[in-house]
C-alpha cells in the first residue's frame, strides 16, 4: 500500500483539518531563534487554506513532562505563523479543552488556529495504549480529517502521530512527501560519488546509520566528537577528548568493513585542541599523531577538526554528486571551534547534485553560521527520524499512513 497523500482526502472546503506539524523550535527569552521548522510547515498549511479547509494546527515544543509549563507555550509559534502566513492565526490556551473547542468552532473556511502544546497532556506520550488512544480521541473530536506533516516525530508512537491516524481520514502532508523523496534518493540508486559526512558527539548515536549506509556509499568522512573514538581505535592518544571506550571494537569492525567494501573511510589528519571546554579557552592546531604533544599535554581537549582536515573534507564533498551530512564537525556554538563546520557547510553549497543537511544540530549549525536554506539541496526537519529512516527502521507514524519501507 502506498503512502496516502493530501489528494486522497478529497475536497476539504469547509472541513476541519487537524495538522500535526513539528514546530519544536528553539526559544530564548520567549523568542524564536530559528524558525526553520515553522517555515517548513507553510506549503501544507497554504495548500489546505487554498482549498478552504478550516485548519487546526497541533505540535509539541520541548519536554514539559505532561503538564502545562509557560516556557514551553506555543504562543510565540502561533504569532510567527501568523506573520509568515500573512493572516490572523487564533491561539487556543489549551490543547483539547474549552479554549480549543471555542477556537475551532470560530473558524471559517481558510482560517487557522493553533492548539497549545500537545505535551502538556500526559496522554500524548503515554506508553499505555489505552491512555494514548483516549487522548487521541479527544483530539479527533476537533476535526473531520487528519494530516500528518511533522516529519521530525514520525519515528514516535504518540497519540498525535500514530493513534489519531486510525480515528480520522488521514494522509501525509507535503513536507513528509518531500522528506521521503529525498531520503529515498539517498538510499536507492544515488548519483555517485556518494559521500556521507558524520559528526556530532557520539559514535553510539550513529551506529545504525553507519551499518546501513556502508554498503551504499563511496566515502564516509568522520568528524566531530565521534572522530576521537575512531582515532583511538587506530592507536592515537586523544587526551581528554570525547571517547567512547566501549565502542572501540565496533569502530575497528567498521574500519575493516569499509576497507573490504572498497569504501573510502576518511578520518581527520589534524584537530583544534583546547585547554578546556569554553569559548575563550587557549587552543592550538595539532596533527592527530600529536594530540597529547600540545602545551596542554594529556589534558588537551579536541573541539574541532583542524584546517587541513577541513580542506580535505571540503574537496571530497565538492567532488561528490550526492552528499548526506549529519552532525557538526566541532563545537560550532563557540566561534573559535566553528571553522570546520563552516568549511564543510560551504562545500555542500557547491555540490553539483543532491546535498542534504541532516536535521537537528546540523540544521541549527548552518543557520547559525549564516547560510541560507536555499543554498542546499535539502535541509531535513527530522534529525532522529532521518537517521532511523536511513538505518532501515520501521517508522510508526509513516506506516499508519500506508508507507512501507
């Protein structure tokens, strides 16, 4: 059975359509610092508005532990959505209570309302099927149809992602369609050379994706905190850099597997080593063979790939026809340790083919470093969901919409 899409719902004029978006944006002092996920929701919302649907938007934000918490309110998101849509957006002060019912009842054709944070309700993330289903039934009472468009949560078996799709006529939105199209292109007959760049802090977070992609890629470039486990596996002392000793044997197996498959597994040749984990820490560039031979000795802490590595990675990325990048090359939030991530991001913008920035920290990094979204082939909205897709895992929020891996 194929994924059900918007067209499968038939005419939607005058119908109440509940849309599950992923509007889990970063906030600072009540203000959105990156509205990428809000903007990603616009194509589906505009398509429904143009059809004359009465659009009811729901989402989570943060981890409020199943109870109202003002710092996780979706009120700033509703305001930003109104600005981006260029029309008023009503905001319900609760999720399925009196305010929500009033906001939905007041909608005319083409109007939009946003419900308060789904995770203010314990039933949203409940492990108990009956509790989760009961909350989904309350949500379903607000709508005539359901559109799932929060790709970042499709790997979660939650009320607003999974259960509600059984209760209402349901379909995937345009964002989920786009994400699946791109991810399919990364796994089925990609243009070559195909390069995957992995960073971030831990090897253990990427085990599944390495396992699944090694047979498919031409090159695997490893940076970020996880690079030190790879370097340690090759016998390099890494000082106080991030190291997962329990993954050393696994990493050695990946290196051997890559060699046997003819995959070019490229590790850093140098790193930026700091005296401590702070933005103003003293730091030097050192070759990977001498990470403990800096002025900081065995106390040195690797916080970025070095300039030679950045140049090497950039050349290999630019020479590729398909690139998937997940995980920053260093502590990009600190300017002194952002150069590696910036160089790799810049190289992705030159790819003559498909360049994909994985969600989460990678998406946050390119935006914080000043890159416009349209300089890349695609910026995913789903970090964990993207990785689980690329690992070949079942995603309950997609399977309930008819999708099969």
